[in-house]
């Protein structure tokens, strides 16, 4: 996850916490009326106009943070984060990963987005950094690696749109992970979201194997 996205997420959570403390009576009433934890998170997110991630953090607040001293510390942290960042979470809406999903790559169904990626990078899909071969040859080689479980590829999907690809290649005892996002969807947080989502996927496909994130096209 990029440093600026980490800071932005911290700022959103800190802002939500401060708002929650200011509206503690209203918020507590809503939480008490909630059916379960999921419903409580939903009502917090709605009341504060924040993400579910921030609402989860608010729900986990301890009573000691209600003191004036703790509230001053949270306010100071928020001020510091505001001074560091020149953009808001709303300007990178995909970074939280709440709406992005990953599904396994299909060499037939997803030929279009792999072709777009190859046209953009001009490199082979295996992460070697070598020039891309014929598209059919690339997909045939990928199909073999996927079948033998030497690779795990995923399509990053936002609603009906394929916004990017996540490549995991088993190389030298570690999983080399690369993320590619369509040019028109960049700088909106999709890369950060895809990285966050892919960690559990890669761990399931390659249990106990270290994961190394590489720049697109980097040689393992």
C-alpha cells in the first residue's frame, strides 16, 4: 500500500474518530439499537459519512479515548495528517478496496484486458521483463503455468469494468507479485486496493511462501 494511501486512510479514520467522540451520545444510541456488529458498522458509516473501514475503527474505540486529553491527541494527529496530505480519500475512492473485487484470470474470457496490458507495457506476462511474444503464445504459456500452479493471475473488477490485472509467479521460492492498472483508471487508488486484496488470495494459492511485490515488468 502506498505511503500516501496509508496516511490518507489514517486521516480518514482519525477524522471519523474525532467526529464520533463529538457525536458520542447520538452514536451510542444508534449502536445500542443496532441488531448486530455489521448493522452497527453500517449505521456508524452512515451517520459519520465515512467508510466501513473507519466505522470499524470507531466501533472499536475504548472508553479511555473519551477523556479530554485523548481527544486533544486525536485532534493533533488529524491536524498533522492534514498538513501532510494535499488530497482527500474521496479523490482516491478505490484505495479502500471496498468496491474492488478480484477473480481468477481466464485465458479466453480475459484475453481483452491481457491484450490491453501487453499493448501498454510491451513485456511478457511472466514478469521476466522480456519483450512480449505473440498474444496467443503469451496466453498459452500462461495457461500452462496456471494449470501447474506455478502462477496465479487475477482480474481486478470494479462493477462491470475490468480495471486491472494482478500477476503472481512462483519464482525461486517466493511469489513475485505485479499489479497492472488500465491507464484510464490510474491515480485513483486501484493499485493499492488490488495489492490489499491480493494478499489473502496469494496466501491461499501459495501457502507459507513469501510474497514480493515488484514494479510492472521488473525482472524477478
